[in-house]
DNA sequence: ACAATAGGCAAGCGTACGCTTGCGTGTCAA
DNA sequence: TTGACACGCAAGCGTACGCTTGCCTATTGT
C-alpha cells in the first residue's frame, strides 16, 4: 500500500499511467516515445524502465516478456483503496 | 493537483490525515500527541507543523488560528480527483 | 553469421525531502 | 507583570530519489 502512494508521487510515473490508459499493453520503447511526444519528457529509456519497476512493485502495472519486447498493462485496482481510506469526517464549523 | 500527490506520499502525513478523520479540528499539540501514542511517530512539533503546511498547500487540510491555538480540519475533496483520473482501460489479455 | 533491435544491470551524481536545532513571537493565567 | 504555553521562522544535515552513463544479454532479421 505504501508503494502505491510512492509510485503515484512522481509526475513522470503518472504520465506513464496516463499513456497506458490511452493505449494498454505498450512496450518500453512505445512508452518512451509517447512520453517525449505528448508530455515533453526526455528521460532515458533506463529512467522509464526504472519508473515501470516502481509502478510494477506497487501493483499498478503488470508486464509480460514476449520475445525481445516487454509489454505493460495498467491495473487501476490499487488506486481504489486510496479514496476508501479517508472517509468524510465531521465538517469544519464556520466561524461565527 | 501535483501537491496532492506529493502530500499523501509521506506516511507521517497520511497518519495525520487518519487522525483528523478520527477527530476533526485538532490543534498542533493534539496531533503530535496522537502521532506518538497511536502511531509511534516521535517527530518534533516543528516536523509535524511542516507536514501540516504541505497538507494545507495541497488543500487537504484547512486551519484556523484561535488565540494561541491553531486548529486543523481535514478536506477529502482533492482526493476524489485521483481515482477519477485513471479510468479502467482495455484489460490485459490472458496468455494462451 | 552478424548486425540491429529491445531491454537489463549497476555504479555514480545532484537535488529534493524530512527532520532537527536554535531562537523569536504572540497569547493566557497567576 | 511575569512566567508558561502554543506556535512560527530559518538554517543546517543526512538520506532517499530520479536520472544518467557505460556496459552486457537476448532476440530478430537478412
């Protein structure tokens, strides 16, 4: 659970999730290309690969190796626990 | 929006939100006491104060000064945009 | 076979972050 | 008035994080 919060703390990783939602099952190179094209992120392939490792450790991304490609899929389930954690408390009283 | 992700990335700040949900409108000292009692967090008052600044910058906490006390209230609204950001994409195909 | 492609591993670097420490400010009570 | 209490400000420190660089492995195509 801690890993999920850490994973979505970085803007580049959030952009990766955005791109996987837009097109699921991308390879590492596809993700790199989309990050530079659509988000202006010029990070190296290794940097993106490390981000994907963090996302995968958080359960937000699943991957599968096929030949020389490694495809990545988004998994939204860990995010749902975030909002469920903090229910609405008694509201703040107005100053009077 | 970026501030929200950064704010909930830290476990101490998440514990602060937990305590504010449990009892809304606490002062800084109350929060410090609860963190040590219920979470084993021994951070200084200044550390907790800085955490509250981050939470307030993210819109997750509102505060009001009354006399020599500063009371804090939780605001869950910024959290709702998180789950709404990443809708469920086409699912990952099973290997066959 | 051999070159090109897709990706992995590990070390190093700079910065940001969480935290402490020391001191200052304002409020309340005796 | 004076001391105690609740909190703020700012500088410094150590660590973790994001990123690069260099080199290596494996798969594909010609």
